[in-house]
């Protein structure tokens, strides 16, 4: 089934493009999107409206790419204009991944195979509210599409998706699996391996933050490293001060 963004772009799955062998496999939660600032009569309607799939997984928010993508989206003159959202609103997780996760471990993006439990974007509550209250009334007036992207779910990974991720993990030939936050630990790792923890906190209680452990997935041993989600690590909007500080301490210890 196809899902559509405001102003008509189709949701695309984001998957690893460079399929060469890697040293580390990074598993996140779900794909983000390209965000635009929507203006009407020189007034901002929305600072960051999701309008298109990112050009690649863990996109860095490149301003030229953002401008090119957004300039190709049709918007009726009566509905205003779209322009790239602020740099901190496009691709912030990529900078966290590169600078605060991979680099302290001695890896670069070229060393990493990137994957999400859910490879397509979903609507968070703020986006859903904006679309329902602002976009859809005007879309009906000017004959634009209804937004069909589902809301952010609670379950991101079922048995079939777990098997797909295992196939990617094996294709990557990586020996290390980094899990970003609680959800990949609970919804993927607990499904495919025998481990005695179901959350990042439980892992930290057993092994400490930023320490490796080992487990077997589909008959192969992997180094396992659950870390906090990039939102927490980079203090991106609402976040946990506890996990932010704990990761900062870990980063400092790697220098």
C-alpha cells in the first residue's frame, strides 16, 4: 500500500545503499523525513512539516539536497510556499550517529551498515495534529491529496521484519551490532536471541553503559552494544537528561 505526504510525495522505504561488507551494524527505530517550513502570507504555518522521504537512511540534512527535494513539490499559490526547515530540523540524528556514536568507537559511516526496525516514516502526534487541523481543510479546498501515512505505532517489528533484519545483518558481515535505545532491544533482539535484559536500563545494570556483551543470532556470535537513542544523546527536543549525561560521560571516556 502506498502512503502519501502532505502535497503528494510518496513514502519510500529507506534501506542501506552501500551493500559492501561492514564492521558494524546499526539498528534504529523508524525512518525520518525531509521537513519543510510552510509559510502563508509571510507567516510561518509550521516550522517543520514532513513532506518527503529522506534521500537515504540516516540522511545528514544536506541543505542543497533539502532545497532540491522541496522545490520539486507542487503547492498551490493560495496555500503559500515551502522552504527547507532549519538545519537542526533535518537530519539531526545523522550528526549524532557520526560524531557521538561511530567516531568514539573508531568507526566512520563507511564502516557501518544502517537499518531501522521500520524502514518507512510515520507521523508523530505533532505532525498528525498539524495535518488534521491545518493541511487537510486546505487540501480539500484546493483538491490536494489526503495524507495517508499511519501514526507512529507501538510495535515496529514483527517476526517477518525480524527475519528481514537478520538477512541484512548477515549480508553486512558485521561482527558488532549497535542498538539505538529500548525499542530495538525489546522488539528485535529479544525476538531473535536469548538475552537476559529487555531494556537499555536492564542492560546497563548488567554490563554498564557503553560496554560490549556477546550473544548469538541465527547461529552466529555478535558483539552487542545497546546505546541511547540519538534523540537522547544529542538532546534533540524533549529528551532524558539522565541518558544525555550518561552518554556524555561515555564519550569522554573513549578519548
